[in-house]
């Protein structure tokens, strides 16, 4: 299970839709490494500006790596975080997460190309 779902949240989901605030809180508490990574990038982007903010430091362990992969592989989690922070997230390798102001920027379109994915590869990241 990738999220620690409270009995109350599970019961609420059984009876209808879950609002973003409750879902985001569940993600925040369940996946603290991923939350810190993404919220830190958002804060850095807001302070530093520029085209985007990204992380290039591998996670400290497999548990952290798993959290990052789970949050970014889930359409529901990724979408909720994008709405919550008002950004567009992009992902390469096992750890290169980037925060963009929107999907429509040139920097975002360039970041998600096959060329950029290839250029971001290295032997040490082969099994990340």
C-alpha cells in the first residue's frame, strides 16, 4: 500500500468523492520524503524564479526512492499535488523532479522531450 489511509478517509471515499485537501493531507503524511522534495522545489521556484526548479540529488535510500516514484506515477496523486501547489510537475530518472509554472512553457516542453531524457542519462543512474 502506498498511502496510509485513515479509517475515516476510507469511509468517506466509500460514500462519495474525496476533496483535494483531504487527499493531499493523506499524501503528505504517507509519503514524507516525496512531499518534502516537491514542496521544497515549489518554495525554491517561488523564491528564485527562473524557468523551473529541479532536483538532481538521488534519494538517500530505496524507501525514499519508492515514495518519489509512487507519488509521480499516480495520476491522482500527481494531479492533486499540481493543483495544490499550482504548478506542473515533470519527472526524469529516479529522482529528477522539476517544478514548472505550467505545462505550456517552452522550458516544460523542452524538459519532457525524448532528447532531454536521453541527455539526462548516466551509467550510475542505470538501476535507479
